């Protein structure tokens, strides 16, 4: 078929040909197809609809809406349909061929970008060849009915091959690693790397930041988190990922990011890291990750905290540096609230540990890390696609919630929505006062705490005394309550 764009009167031999054609067209146009209704007579399909997957609206399930009493929805499913009318309809003719008899080609939504086509539901299909490959791989694995007789070699053969390969790599490991970085630079000039060798010519420090990481940093340069607790190769050299917006360290760091320092840097308690930051980045705020500190308590002290002096030494040390890791001392610092977000640190630790081990060569480490970052970016693309092409279920009739459901990503909006329900159900306005252009609202919460929200009447800008918004980047219930009532 020469023309890939559907048109009235196009003829197909079978419905399979119709479906394949429309899905192929949808793939090129970057939307997904949903199979619609059909009409049959004598077990023969006479008419069939093929629709854009975002056609019509889904009916709201009343049971899934959170009411004022606090009853939660059973499952918060993202809504992907937006009333799109794009479709084709085929009709079976007297010649037993199917013709397009009706169609709408216009969509009422944006198409996905080419790098996100893989997430279109109608385009996700494992080919027969790929299924056969997976099946054959499964058959050759060692299982209850399988064995190495199926693949022609023994487990010892594999170990010997791997041992020989590591020996070949060992003598040129560092050079091969640096060579990989230099080849990356040749392919993409935006890739940055630097390294240092000692008097004997041995590799002692390596730093790199790929093009994607550097680009991300120009957009999200507020906060970075640095973890120097990974020991990931046979030379006991530490891997120090810069997470949150990029993944990689020291005076070289500023050169890699165009001289733009972050506002806040979060690290573990590494003394050399602290000294380097004080020397190279003296103007930024340096804080410690709460997760690493709290994790050390059971590790260093054990289950009994009342015996011995280790616990009290650790407690005194934590108290002496309390301003560096307790959130209450950093509420004035933008986004410092993530100091206490242990999930991010645990998640990063778990993520890297899936791909890296202590006895790896440089080359093995590089290959595994490259795979790890590719997996991570795949997940980011998936999350971006979900945020762009689906909308969360709303829990209130307030316009504010609908507005933020479009502005925020799904993950951030979920946290916003939690705070919104708290504002609706548990925040009470106690009183008002005014001073020139400023309205001061006193608000109490269910916990009994009281805060003041200052609202500028000219620009409708509010600031809460709890400083939750400044610290976490999400409006706190007290700040939202005056606008929500």
C-alpha cells in the first residue's frame, strides 16, 4: 500500500490488515490505537471501529472519590482519555473486502515525542522472533528440566573464560577505561571527563559527566546529593555519584557544569568531602544526609543502646553537628527539606547496588554503570510520558487542584494532593488582621499548632510562618487554606 495516511475508500483484504495499517500510521504520527466496537451478522464482522486511545472520557467512579470524612479512593488511576474524536470505521463490502467509510484525522491533544513512542500501548509488542529468542534462552538455563548439555559447555568452562577475560583486562584496565571516556567525548563533544595519575602513572582520580547530566544540571541546579560510601571495584576506589539531577565530583565539578555552583549540596559525613567543599565551593550551603546519620546508629551501637560508651559518643557527635542535618535548623534554605527524605538516599543506594559489585575491573564497572544509567533514564522517560499524556484523579472541586495537576509531575502532584486534603479537612481559620497591603491569617491545624499566613493583597502572594514551601517546594496546608475557602 503506497499511501500511509488513511482516507475514505481505502480497501483492505482483512481486519488484520486494517489494524496493522492503522497502528503503523499511529506509530508514525505518535499516538496509540484502541480497538472499538464492532457489529456482526452470522459470525461475520460487518463494521468495526478503530479509535485513538484517548477517545471519550471515562466515567467517574463515585466510590473512588475522597469525601469530607476522609474516606480514600480505592485506587488512584491516572486518566488518559480526553475526549479525542480521531478514528476510522471500516465496513465489509459485497466483495468481502473492508473499506474505510468514516474517519476523523484531527486530535485534541499533543502527540508523544519520538523518544517516548515506545510507551504507546498499541506499539508495545514482542515480535515472534524475539519471543523465540527468549524462549530458547529460557530453555538453555539451568532449571528443573534443563542443563548445560543444552548449550554445549560446562559451568567450569564459563568460569575459565571469565577468568581469562579478566586477566586480559587487568594489565590494561585503567587505560581501557580512560579510552572509553575519550571515545565518548569523540562521539559527543558535550561529554566531559578529567582524570589524575600519580608519580608511577597509576590512575587515582577520574571524573566524568555525560551530556544528559550536564544538560539536566542547567535546569535543576538547586540541590545535589553526593554519596561517597560506594566501594565498587577491586582497587578499593570509591564511586561517588552526584544524584538528584546528575550522577557524578570536586574542583573539576565546577568546570564540568560551566562554573555554576548549586545552592545546596548534601553529602554523607566524609571528612575529605567536607574539606573539599569548603575550599572549592565556599559560598554554597553544605548539609549532611539524615539517612546516613540515622543508619549509623544501629550499625555502630547495636540493639542495646544503654550499654557501653559508643552510643553516647555517637549521640554527642550528632548533637554537636545538629545544625548540619536536622531540618528545623535549615527551614530558611530552599528545598532543604529533602535532608530528611530518606527514601531518596535508600532508593539511590538500592539502584546502584543492583548493577555494581566490589570486585569489578574499571571496564566492567563502566559497562555496568552505563547500563544502570540507561535503565534510570528509561524510567525517567516513562514517568515523563505518563505526566504528559495522563491526568491524575481530582479529589476536590477546587480550581487550584486542577491547575496543579497540569503543572506538577504525577509524583509531586501526589504529595501536593495529600497536603490539599489536610488543608480541606484539618485546617481552621482562627482570625484575620490587616496591615496596609498585607492580610494576616491565623490558622490552626488538627495537631494543635498555630501558624500565620501573610497574604499580599496586591499580588495575592502568601508566605507561611512554618516555611514549609521554602523548604520542600510544595505549599503547606496553612498556606493553602486561605485560598481554598
